[in-house]
C-alpha cells in the first residue's frame, strides 16, 4: 500500500508491535493456520533456543487482533524464500544476535527457518521492504516464541520493558494465571481474544 492511499483506510499506526494478519503458524498436525484463527490453548510449533530442534508450545492469549488497523510493516524475505511481515519493534530471532527488533535487521543478518523436511536452518536475509498493510495480530505463547510463516520469531515487542528474555520473565505471573484458568472458570475470561495492549 502506498503512503498516499492511507487516507482511504481506517486507523493508522506506525508503532504497533504485531504481525500482519496474513501470516500463518504451523499447527500440531503440520497444517498451517492464519494467526487470526488461533484460539487460546491451540498447540503450535516453535524452535529451541539453540535453534536445533522444533517443539510444541501453547497459544496463551492474543493481545492484539485489529483487522482494520493499518501499520507500517517490515517485510523480510530470506534466501530460502521464507517471507514474514512484522512491525518495527517486534522481536525476531537472529543468529548470533539473540532477538532483534525488525527495524534493526539488515541483509547481513541470518534468521532461523523451518524447511519442508522439518529441519531448522539459518539463512541470510535476501531483502527487507517497508510497506503499509491493514490488519494486525499478535500471539503470545507459553514459551514466548513461535514459528510464523516458518520463521522463528518472538511473541514480544521492544516496548520499554527490555529485550525478549526480560519480557518473558515479566509475563511469568500471566503464565501462572493461564495455567490456573484451566481449573478456575472465573479466570478464563482474562485469556479470551480481547485486546490487552502492547506486549
């Protein structure tokens, strides 16, 4: 979407920490599902911190689900053809650099991707484009990470609370509440798909 087209859309934001609505995650059975169709409790694939294996994590909440919001996304494409659009401040897993906000990525960086044979590979970024897209979604998993379009990314954004790992520690009480919500109905509404603000 071009900048002069923005007058034809609804709300516009340049700093929301989210993925584009068109991104997908890989489910427990290997199928792909749009982020907008994920529910709390769904099992999705992520990768280990050392980038050597995949394992299942659980969707805990979706703090942002705004289909009419237009955001400036960084769209990254790797040498393997993997492609992902995420906002400037959203963390993504980078080889040798832990997690970086999307706006700090360069073509000298390598990302972790899931190949069709189920293996993980680090691959260089081929190109990075900025584009306005409508529809923003974010998914927080119990592990704080997930594979989106086959690329390893964080659930968190650079929102003033520190890097990815500090954000994950801050969310410890929320993870505890999520586990308790499985046994206490009065907690279940707290983990619905309503908007919770920045993560």
